[in-house]
């Protein structure tokens, strides 16, 4: 009975060793699998670190570009303000010039009217001068004078018959 107990105890121990051996192999396989996963995760982490650094570099580049573009916007807005001021100044200058042209045109029309009146007055005086000379000349040299003169017509005729 003691032998039986010891055989049973030995069998139990072998069974336990066999079970532990199976568990040990399973644990080793699981450990290898976990180590493989750990290596893959490490590679993923390194790749993600590389991507992160790349994205940070892009972010810094974009921030720099945004800063430059913002500076450009400020310069362009300043230029726009200056150009708007110039446009306003040019519009005012154009308005003043148009006013001056109107005044000069009106003065020109007035001068033309005065010139026409003076021209007509000169023609009338010339006609009177001719008549005067004819009349005075007639006193010394009698002849028949034919007057077809109208001071309001441009081409009146005075002549001797």
C-alpha cells in the first residue's frame, strides 16, 4: 500500500510535470508571440514618431508660410488703402478739371458771342463809313447812289449807279 501510494504519488507528479510542461510550452509560445507583437508595436511607435516629427515640421513650415502671407496681406491692405486714396484724389482732380473745362467752355462761348457782336458792329461801322464817304464824295462829285444796305444782314451792298 505504501508502494501503491508512492506509485500514485509518482504518477500524480508526472501528470503534474506533464501539465506544467504543456503550460510551460504554451507560455513560451505566448511569450514569443507577445515579444513579436512588442517588436511590431515598437516599430509602429518609431514610424509614428517619424510621422509626428514630419507633421510637426510641416506644421512649422505652414505656420511660417501663414506668417509670411499675413505680412503680405498687411502690405496689400496698405497698398489698397493708398490706391483708394489715389483714386479718390484722381476723381477729385477729374471733377475739378471738368468744372474748369465747363468754365472755359462757357467763357469761350461768351467770347465767341462777343466776337460775333464786335464783328457785326465792325461791319456796320465799315458800311456807315462807306456811306459817309459816298455822301461826302457826292457833295463834290454828284452821282446817283444806290443803297442796298441792311446793317442786320451780313452781305449788304452799297454801290454807285
